């Protein structure tokens, strides 16, 4: 169990670090996905070790994966629309959309 939690913690902190330091919208999206995948690992691990016969944690993980896929599809559509308008996906350039 400790190995899985260490992997999950590394993924979580890598995602948080990437979210804070990156300026590219796609890199920020990938960082959010890392955070969500760390949560999914925790769902599966705690389900397996706390309730070995139950599947609630796995269902939560599957539901989270489905929500993350929908979120990614919407975010990529928004990023493509931003790129078509201003030819850049840097976060600091988004103020041009206010005009």
C-alpha cells in the first residue's frame, strides 16, 4: 500500500507544481490530469485495502475518469478556439480576449 501512496503523492505534487509554474494552457491541462489520476490511484488503493470485497472505490475511480475525459474534451475545444482567435495559448496573452 505504501508504494502506491508514494506514487500517488509524487503524481499529485508533480501536478500541483506543473499547474503553478506552467504558462501554457495545454501544460496546465496535463497537470490537472495528473492530479486527477493521483486521486484515482487513491480511490483504488483504499478500496482494495479497506474494503476488499466491495467495488465502491473502483466505481468512483471510473466515474472520475469519465468526468476527466469530458473535462479534457471541453478544455481542448476551448483551447483550440482561443488559438484560432489570438494564435497563442499562453496564459498571459488571454487578456487580449477582453477587447
